[in-house]
C-alpha cells in the first residue's frame, strides 16, 4: 500500500475511534460526556503506545514494517509508538483485513475499558 505512514496513522486513529465509540455506545444509557471519557481511555497516545508494545510480537512482517516506518516519523517517543500502532490499524483497514483489525482493536478495548 503506497501511502505515507502518517496517512495510514490518520486513518487508523479514525478506525480505532469509531470502533471504540461503537463499543461503548451500543447498549449503554450513559450520556455522551461519559461515553467520551470511556473512549479517550483507549484512543490516546499513552494507551496506544502500551498496546503497540504488547501486540508488536504478534505483528506479521508487513505490519512490523509499517509500524517501524510510522514510528520513525519525527514526533515524541510515546507518540511515535502510538503513530506506528495507528498506522498498522489504518493499513489493516485499507487492505480489508477485518479479522486481524478486529483482533487488535478488541484487545485494546478490553485492556483499557476494564481498567
């Protein structure tokens, strides 16, 4: 996929946000402010960087390459890992690998919402 790693990260952030917003909203009676608070537990650099470290051993060769390229963009270290993780999510979404995407998004959701 011939997109700049930060473009993949841009898409990946949106994909993770939509996934998380959907998971916290469906079946909930909470107000939007409370829902937003739940979403930011997952879709923030600190959480994304931690999940990247946890899931990195599960990345295949293409995913590792995308993570590495996005991570090397000029940003602060925690944000670099978060951007790398977002880029992998964006890549998986754009190539249509929904099973793999769901696997990673589900782990992130469960790790951060239940804390």
